[in-house]
C-alpha cells in the first residue's frame, strides 16, 4: 500500500488532467519548480495555493490541507458535526450537572437550547451558556 502524500495526490491529479508541471504552475500562479518541489515533498504550499490547486485539479481542499499540514486534522475534525448526525457538544453540555447548576439553567432553557442544538451545529458545550445568556438578556429587555 502506497502512502498518500500531498505530492502524490497532486501529481496523480495533474497526470489525470493531462497537465504538465508548467501548465499547472501557470494555472495556479507559481513557478513550475514550485510544483515539482510540492510533488517531491520538499515544500508545503500555502493555504491559498492549496485552494487554487484544489480548484484547478478538482480535488478536495480539506484533504489537501490535511496532507500538507497533518496537525490541521484535529482542528478540521473538531469543527465538523459528528458522523452520527448528532451534535457532540449537546450531550456533553446536558450531562455536565456542575455546569448546569453553576449557571442555574432551568428546564425551559434546556428545552430551548436543545432546539438550538437540533437546528444548528454548536462547536463547544460552553457555547450553550453563551446562547442561554443571550436569551436571558433579550428576555430582560422586553
């Protein structure tokens, strides 16, 4: 099994598009030597170049980003809703009794916050406290 690298993915896609390194370089606005360095694993492209490579070659830019910068995988994965279709932040929030007690979150507020979790991705359990505070402030102004 051959390990997928940024260089191998770019080279394979470039060959599939029947482009030379020079043609790809012209299309994305860099020198041909820069494409060669990327394909040989000697350079990591900038994020803007990753976007241009993805658009030009029809590749997934998130995959290219992770191949170029493996440390970005954790950030990308934490920003993505869980594969189960649920939101990982909601179960963490609702099960944290200390947090619920410290902020005196009522059952009515929990119902509203659950609806928020169903309607929109919430990245972190603590964000529900912020949302609840915004609701309380809005209710106090009416």
